[in-house]
C-alpha cells in the first residue's frame, strides 16, 4: 500500500528553506494558511520573497476555488510594492483561474499605486477580459495600451484580437487583424474561428426566427463565406493551417452547405497527412449531417 507523502513538520526552528519546502507540499488552503503564519514569524527580510511564493502556490492548489483566490488577493493587497515581474505572474495565474475577473483587481492596484505596468502586463489582463467576455473592460485596456505604446506588440495585438472575437465584435477584430504587421497561424485561427462562432449564432437566430415566423433581415449573413474567404487569404500568405483551422473551415462548409469547398478541405487534409483527432472527426460527422459526402468522409476516417 502506498503512503501519502507528508509535508515537513513546521516547528519553532522553522527557516525560510523549510517554509519553501512546506509550500511545495501544500495541497489545501488550510495548510497554506499554516505556512503563512510561520512566514510571519520569520525575520522581515524573508517575508516578501516567501509571500510571493505563497501567493502563486495558492493559485496552483489542486482544487483552486473562490476561497483560495480571495485569500491570495487579500495577501497581495498587503504587499507594499511587489515587483512588476511578480505582479505579471500573478495576473497570468488569475487570468487562467475560474474567476478571471479578479485579475482586474490586481491590475487596478498596479495602476493606482504607481506600480509599473509593461508589455507583459497586458496579455494576461486582456485574456481575462476575453474569458469573461468583458467588452467594456477590454476596450478600456486597449485604450490604455495604445496610450502607453504597447498596442503594437504582437502578443498584445493577438490578445486584443481574441478579446474582440470572444465578445462577438468581429468587425473590430477584423479591423485590428488587417492592421497587424505580423500574422501567424494563431492569429489566423482566432480570426477564422471568430467568423465561424458569430456566423453560428446568426444561423441559429435565423432558424429561431423561421420557427417563430418572424422576419429579420439582419439574419441574412455571409459570415460563413467570410470565413472561407479569409482562409483563402491565409493560404495566399503561405501560412500553413493547423488541424483547428481545418476543423473550423470544415464546420463552416457544413453549415453553409458548401459541398464543393468541403471536398477541397478534405483533399487538403489527405494531401498534408493531417492527424485526424477526435475533434476533427466530430466536425466531419457534423459536416456529414448536411450531405452524403460528409458521411462518406466520416466513415472512412473512423474505420
């Protein structure tokens, strides 16, 4: 029978080294608070570096929840002047957590207390805005980034592109995309997927209106075609599509009823020996719901 590894025992002789070791073993918020109490008993010169480690550990617990996030925020609020590289790490952790909106609490503190924000501060806060679909917050960050001269940074631009696409502002995303001097497969994927997501929404609104016998001229959308046109532009730019882009385009073909283009995408997948994962198989199955050729493709891919 295997035994659980126990964390080092914290005693009156605790040192910064034993605290760091204890932090590496922390799996619950209760134990983390015990380690925190020991940190406060150490000389002040050790506090900041250990508290930084404690904060990052609190967001890496196996079951990170609102309690551990709020605990981390309360500790962060008590730090007088955390260095920018740490604050940026904290922002990244929060932007990937279950409560990405909390990243704005840290970002606002950085601005209000005069802490330096740099080009590394913007991608995580933009990611947080995208995940919470906070268009207003994202636009505010975009404006600040432009004011500070960070809006030309490729990582900031890619984040903004994803934020506008996630918020359904596909025209704003396209405007930003067209101004980008460097576009890699990630930016193309975001843009193409953004067209597809918005088109799907419009598609189902149109179906609902038909069911309700409501006329809505705004539901007549060529967004699926826009996604296909963008894919053609991507190919002319000599950027190789990945499996995610191919699955998005195949899905768009299915919803748009574009059988001929779906055949072209299938041939492209075969010619380039693209690995057909479960996601792409599911898209092929969805494409098959619209035509017999798609059913044949799905059958041959899954045999």
